[in-house]
C-alpha cells in the first residue's frame, strides 16, 4: 500500500522561467518534498528545446508540448490523454485561472467529484478587465478550496477566499553591505508604478537635494521609455534584466520601491524600508493587503509623497532603523515552512 502523499502542482509557467508565481511554487515544492511528499509540476514548455520531463531538486517537472498551451483544444486533448497519470496524485493544486479554466476543466468529465484546489496570485491587468473577473469566478467554482495571495482578491474579483496569505520569503539574512540607492523588482510596465517611482526620484533630487540611483530588476515593454524619461529628468537608472534571485542587489540598496509581494517580503527580510505608490484603486487595495497582514510599508498616492517619505527616512535615521527592524520581524513570520503549513491545512480541511 502506498503511504507517500503525491501532489501535482499545475501552473502555466515554471522553472526555468523567472517570476513571482514560479518562485512561489518552487519554494512550496522544496518545502513539501523536504517533508517527504512526492511532488510533480505540470507546466507549459516555454522553449522548443526544453525537455518534456526532468527532475529538479527531487521533484519532477512534466511539460505540455511546446505551443500546445496556447491552443485550448490541443491542451484539452493532452490533459484527457494523460488523465490516468494525473489521477494518480492524491492532491491536485492549480495555480491561477488559465490552467484551471482551459487546462483542467475538461478532466471534470472524467473525475467530477475529485477535489481540486487552487492558488490565485495577484491580478492580470490594472484595471481588471471584465473578462478576467468572469474567468476567475468560473475558476473558483471548479475548485473545492482556494488560497488567495492578497486579501484584495476577494474584494476586487468578488470571489470567496478560504485562506489569505502574502506568500513567503527565505529567512537567511545576507551579510549587510554598504547600502545606497533604491531598487525596484518587477515588470517594467505602466501598471506596476515604475514610471511614478522614477518621477519620485526626480522630485527627491529637485525638492530635497537628494540623488538616489535606481536599480531595476525586471523586463518589460516600456523599458526604453523609462530609460529615456529617467535620462531627461536626471535620474540614474541601471537595468539588470530579469534576475532569478535579486536579493544580493536588494542587499546593496537603501530602499525598496514596491513591485509585487515577493519582492516586498524579500526587501523586508533584509531590513529595507519599502515604499509603494497607489496609482489606482486596484493598486491601493493590493498594497493595503500588506498592511492588513501587519507589514510595515509606506503607501503613498503620488510621486511627490514618495519623495517626501524617502527624504524623511534619510533625515531621520532612528525612524529608518525602526522601520527596518519592524520589517525584518514581520518577514520572519512569512517563512516557507509556515506557508507549507497553510497548504497542508487547506488540503486537510477538505479530507
């Protein structure tokens, strides 16, 4: 009789592609395998040369044929063809809407009563298009219970979240480096607030006489626009491209300008004050979720407010040290071990 619990994680993207969802899944997979569970990840093939199956840190990765994930009919046929293998797993956990609605849904015909779980991460666009709201509600109906990364999801999408979390981060502090400048980790797109952050640093220099270099870890469609704007405003910006683990760069920075939850938690774990700009009601709700969980981040509504807050922290080292300590203490409660416990509790509550 088999005693090892077999878990199948299904995600649109996974290693070696880089992103917050991918790192979230990898962290959970590593923790679960360390506890003796057998975990596999089913994902798309992001490169025609990528192996269809491989082992990564004691977990297996199975990939749908290259390009098939963009064709609902082909991916449905693949899932149906491999439904016996999928059903071998004791727990099926799907990450986000697309794999749930367009990949897994056809298998409901074969296993209508099989419990399926989900994690919903972040938001797709700002503002959220009506179609995404509809798809998330459909996806929620396909699963027994779900974990939402950020309390804003239930309010913004009008769906029930059984458990709410911000995710997790490593708790291994790096040797403290000489810190200067600010860091932003995330997509270089208009809806992430990167443009407002560059404007804030320009105001910081003009209004307060403080010049901070900005290091941007990420990629996106408006990279050149951001570079041109920074040059015109006298803000020094370094683009590193997408980095699998930006913590070393964070460790050399004095401030973190908020991107996503993972970068916020990582910055706090290193003692960086984190500042975010609520450029829209959705982004405000997204950032407030950190405050709701007890995270000490500063949320402002304009580039000038961000500039004023940075200047206040620089001119008041005692306040900056207090914010740093509170952030480190908060991040210490957001371990992968704790998040793995959340997943296990979600699954056991339905058994």
